[in-house]
């Protein structure tokens, strides 16, 4: 062990010496580099992107944590070492904030946590300016004012109350009313929106219900708090069944949510079977599809009439676009937003199996109206009729979430693992082998991955591990899609 440590220390010193000719000469002449020279040189090379420091330790056993934190301070860039952060000003022009106390205040809320003693803690990083407890700031994302009450500096699980936070510092605010992860908090007289955080859409859902009536209200509160903390976790109530549905990034994600409900909020819950979050889209363009809502029942009637084209969009695009090409006032301008709204409401629950619709474009190019009987509601209903008719003609398909899966297994079990993945409709993209382990890269439909952890352990005597993350949505095979659609319709 000592020999290995000495070898790696020599590698470290040599890497530091490469920072300058002066240090290289000193190193090759056999002179010892001082600790200060090594630290300064390593920092210089880290800032230049030439080396990456690696620290070993275990937070669980509290080993090496302090050394890692010291390394962050010693080697990683300080706020003044990095370029100014960019954002969008109120007039839509690009703005920037430098790490200076003299610039207008700008900060980013990067984490929301629930504390049993003080309530909501909003962790934020100050990019410019200074904030004091008692100051009022502007949430430029939600366009609301927020007042900073108490501000604390976190030291692991301990809190130290402070009065001000300066550029480059991280702190937590207690009791902010309507701030979410990724919101920008800035000076009232210098609004800016810093780079927004993008959160993936959930790919799996389960129904949850409290075990006792007393847990009902507590469960709603707990899920609301957890959803506020984690933007990739969603909660909603199924309109048909009245069930509470929680959605997240995978089985483990939702298992942790349910476990936190039990530990932190003392709420016991029963969980249903996992449900995959499918999507619907179209494959072909259809033109001139009509939707007409006309109702005469004495007195004022209802009349709305639209003609649309429906076409598929690139999966990498905006997901939905609405193009208004009405000419000559055949539909008055005040009814156009109602047409758009009527179509967007249909996107929430697609005609195929009730899943969200994505990657479609709509072109509104003709229609008609009645001077007396037309209304926003009539045009909204006409638009929904046109969309349903067009969607049915446009070769609709069901999309399923595909996961990027990496399995690490001893070489003896590679055949069994690949065989099992193939039965799960996997596309194996390749293998990377070392002396002791083989890494298998594959793309697998999420619906086929339920229970995989248990199956993998039994196949490999507990010696293999895997990780997976959402990759994309892809068209489900016809037999799979038909079975899903039939199951949804029979509910």
C-alpha cells in the first residue's frame, strides 16, 4: 500500500511540475517541491482545464469528506475566476452579472428543502451584489416580490444565522413564499432571468393511497412539500378514478419518495402497480380537416367553424406549434386564441389512448363565424372536433419511453445478462471489457425494466449492477401499442 501511495504522489508532483518550466527544472534536478508550490501549480492547471483532481472517501463513514472540501477551496475556481454569468434582461436583451459586490443583486435558487423546525429552506447562490436580511427582492421568473426574512449559512445539518450574503456565497433563506428550484431572485430595479434549469418529464407513475383516513390530509401536505423540493417529481389527481397519482424518473425515485413520506412526515401509504408515461403523436400530414360546432336551441345559438392542417414536428423541436394563416377576416381575431386553446386542451389527453400528445403542428387557414351566435366557447369546441378528426387520419402512433441502460457484470454472466436484455426488447449497443468486469450498453423500453434489479441479482448471484436514465421516446411496436390501447379502453 505504501509503495502505491508513493507512486501516485510522484504522479501528482509531476503533474504539478508541468505547470511551468521553473518547476519542471526543479523537479528533474531532484529538488523537493514545497506543499505551497504543488497546490499553486495544481490550481493553475485545474483552472486551465488541464487536470482534474480526484478525491477518495466515504460520506457514509465520514472518511475523506474534510479533505474533499479543502480540495474544493484549494483547487477549484473561485467565483472571480470564472466568466460573468449571462441572463436575459427585462427588454429581452442579453445581460450579464460579474462576481462583484458593486453590481446589482442577482442570485439563483438551486434547491428547496423542508426543515421540520423552520419550514421551507431556499438554498441560493449569489452571483452579484449583496443581500441583507429584511431586503425585498424580485422573483423575475414568477414576476413576484419576495422578502428575505432570516438568512442562514448551512454547516452540514447545523444552521448559523447571518445578516448578509455577498457575491459568490451560498446561503439559505427561511420562509420565502413562492420560490421554486431554478428561479432567479434579483434587485427590484435591475431585473434579470439567469439561465433556467431544465428538468426531464416523468416517465413512470403509480397510484398512492393513505393506509388510514387520518393520513389523508397529511399525505397531501407531504406530497406537496416533496414536489416543491424535486421538480422532476409530479403529483396529480386522476379525474376519472379520483386516485392520487405520483410520477417520477423511475421505480427507485418513487420508492424513495414513499420512504421519505414515511420517515419525515409519518405517512403510511399503499402503492399501486407502476404505470409507464406513454405519449401519442402522428406520422403523416393531413390537410383541410373541418371542425364545426353549431347549435340552435331557441334564443342565442352557438356557432364555430374551423379548417385546419395537422402535421408532425421534429422530436427535437418545440413539441407543439400553432400557425394562424386566416385571411380576409373569415374568423375574427378575438376567436383565434380560443382555437389554439381548444387544441391545446386536447393535447393533454390524446384520442388514441388518453396519453399526452406531442410533436405536432397545427395550421389554421379557413373557417366561418356568425355575427350573433359565435363565441370563444363555440370556436374552442370546433377546434377540438377538428383536431380529433385530423388526428385519426394522420396515422397516429403510441410512443414509449426508452431508457439508456448500463450493466456491469463479471465476464461469466455476460451471456445470461444479454439474453435477458434481449427478452426485454433491448437493443444492445456494445460492450466494454476489462479483466474483471464487462460493461454492457443497451437501450431498453421502460415498461420492460420493472423488477430488473431483482432479476439481475438472481442471474449473477448479486455480483452485477446496473444504472439507467431516460434517453428518448420511440414508436412502440404494433402488438405492444395495441395491447396498451385495449387495456386503456377497457378501464
